[in-house]
C-alpha cells in the first residue's frame, strides 16, 4: 500500500471508532479494553492524540513528572486527555479523522497498524464487531514483524511459522500458527490471549502458558 492508501485506512478506522463509541453507555466507556491497564475511554483518547497532540509545555511537565519514561509519559498524557467528556472525544476523532499530523518519531505505516489494533482493543473488549481491512492488516503485520521495540515479535514468536488464511502472508519458521490476518496482527502486537482462540496449528499450544 502506498502512503495515500495508508492514510485512507487511517481515516476510515478513526471514523469507524467514532461511530462505535457514539452509542456506548457510561459503563462501557469506563470498562477495560484489551490494552493492558487502559479503559475504553483511554484508548479513544490515545487515538485522538495522534492528530491533536498536547502542547510542548504540557509534554515537558508530564515528562519531568515521569522522569522521561516513555511508557509512563504516554499513559499520563492519555489519561489526562481521557478526562474530556465522551462527546468531545468522539467529536475530536471525527473532526480530525483526515488529519495527517503524526509524531516526529512515527510515520503513516506505524499509525495505520496502531489505529487498527486500538480499534479492536475497544470492539473486542465490548463484544462488538468492527471489521479489520485484510489488506491493511497484512501491511501492519509486515511492519510489526520487522520492528523491534515495543513488540519484539520476532523474538517472542521465535520457532513459529505464522500463516494467514485469508491473505497471502507468511513469516517465521517452525511450528505452524494459522489464522485470519487480523488475529495474527493482534498476536504480533501482544494481544496473545485474545488472538490464540482464533488461531490453529501445532504451534498454538506454545502461545499461552500451560496451567499446573
């Protein structure tokens, strides 16, 4: 996919998230998402932050408070944004869905898989259906597989051969793990417990720790 197509996916996914959020109850907004430690409202706020980043002064203050720890900074800024009224969070997503503003350390390929995965963090956690475009998911899976931090997919999934059953995509070597590319993208980005039941093959037994 070229840059134009990637941005189209990003816009469509932001709008799809906004539509999904629009009908949620207060309880659903504050329920846990698939993203560890984050509520649905936190994930929504995080997605909106890409197009509406905090002012540099706020980032500096928050950065000092967390002593430069990126993960804690990301969480602090996200939770602060999540305190906005839910209607404002939805409006922000819609109003800036077509924005091409991204952090200086990112690009549209990273943002494309990020928004797809976060859409599922909300939808799956709430038992709602939000289809993931297969072609875009394949691009995202390829990107995550090639990365190191923060997912370390090659290292975590060493000894496994991942094969999509709905698009042409295979990586790794070893025991087979097969399934829809959307489930494989969730696996690659650390949503293992959610992805595992959607996958098949002799390698799936290695995805989750065995109980004793």
